[in-house]
C-alpha cells in the first residue's frame, strides 16, 4: 500500500470505528489475520460490542508505530 492510499484511508476513517474488514484494508491485511490475532491476543487493540468487533483508527496507527523494526531480526525499533 502506498503512502498516498494509506493517507486517503486515514482521512476516510478519521474519528470512526472500523469494522474488521475496514481495519484489515487499512492495515493491508486479511480480515482472517485480524480474527486470528484477536483469538491469540496479538495484533492491535479492538473493542467488542456484543458480537460486533470494532477498531479505533488511533489504535491501529499506534500499533503500526509499535511494530516498526530496524532490521530483519524482528526486534522492534
């Protein structure tokens, strides 16, 4: 995903809760990946409202920043 397309998504989702599909698109991941991560306790923070799962865009941005790496050893920056 290019920086321009991520910025367009960022603007579109400003101040909104995202569904799993929207969050996956924002992160350029599969919705199934986010589902697996929720089950295993990995991935970005999420909120549950009954059966509905929602992600805050700010939480996604924070998670992106926290997972940045400086090398292929997998150590966070």
